């Protein structure tokens, strides 16, 4: 059903196609009836072979019309399922100008609008993720934000020739604890530790989650000695908060590495690297210690 005839056929509505199919199928019993009523009439078909050929032709043509309608419906149905599954780039190819073609065009338009909305939502989510400054588990600032804040505090400290301290805190033996007690216990520990850290510093100090089991504190106007006192206070507070646990492996302790601007660097990266070096030394000594950068 291609070419100009196919194009004309495609432009017909489903109701008209069904009427044509029904009319063609109705001719068959009419021919049989005429042949039965007027068996000897020269004006009607008396040749059984000719009647058979005409019948077959009409049946085939009627079947093709019905098949064309059913195929169109199934094609749209299959495409709709793909779209419903989330593939909004899928498009229904359709040259029909009947009701099925109208549905195809409507679905294509609908999915195009959905695709635009999905793309816009994706862009908005990316913007939100860039603006997000909080760790979803602990509610503390996240690593990206604290790095930016440390850089800002260092710039301010350099201008006014004031110190700025930085502390990295780490939960000791985190890997074995996680393996022994699982995700739920780990999350509970991190939340509790985060609350202790936040309550242990002043309102101008900023506390962040810095990794799976690490936290960071930016302490404006504090030198290395003051930072060590703050770190020791936090360490003892955590040790005291968890010492009542029945299982000794749940008695959480922390270690800390401390650095200061400008003695240990004049950028966030330099202070963080120095603090991590000090933390490595504390870890190698068995943990539960707070050490300066060297």
C-alpha cells in the first residue's frame, strides 16, 4: 500500500477503512447468493473458478486493510510502552493521517515536552548539587565547601597577618569497625561524632565531614597551640562519650593532625597536606593522638 494509492489509503480514517473492509467481505456471500438464486443466468458468474478467484481477492484485500489497522495500533502500543519505560528520545514513525496517526503525533509531542522538562530538571539538579554545602548524613559542611572556606580564611589571615588553624580528625580503626558492625552502626557513630565535634568548637569555627571517617575543622584566629588544645578537647570528649560501650571494639577514639597558616602553608592545599602528614604519624603510633604538622 505504497505510492500514491498507499498515501491516499493512509489518509483515510479508521472508520472508513473498516467500512471498506466490511463492504468487501460482504460481497462474498452476495456473490454466492446470486449464484445460488440464478444458477443459469448469463449475466452472473457461473464459473466456479472465477467466483473462487474473486472471493480470494476480496478476502485478501479485506485482510490487508484489517492488518494495516491492527499493525498501526500495535506499533503505537509498543512505542508507548518504550516511552513509559523512560526512553523519551524514542519517536513513533507514522505516515497515517487517521486516528492512529493523530495518537502517534500526540505521543511524540508529549515525549518531546517531557524530554525538555527532564533536561531542564537535570540542569537544575546539577546547579543544586554545586550549591549544596552540607553533608547529607551528618548535617555538617561538606568537603568542597570547607576547602573553599579554608582558602578564604587563609587569604583574610594573610591580609591582616593573623593565624588560621586547620584540624583533620579521623575515627580510629574505622575499617575493622565497619566490617564488624555494619552500615547502620557506622552511620550512628558518625552522626554522634559529628554532633560532638560541632558542640566542641566556637560559632566562628567551621566543622565539615571530610571523607568516609574523617572530619575537618577550620579555626580562624587560632594558632597551632590553640588548635592542639581544641583537638585534645575534642579527642577526650569523644573518648568519654563512647567509653561506656560494653563491646570494647565500639569504644570509639579519634586521632588528629594539626596545621597552621602561615607556618605550614599559605593555601588550603598546603595546610591540608601538612595536617594529613601529621595525622599519618598519629595513626602509625596507634591512634588516639593529636599531633602537629612538622
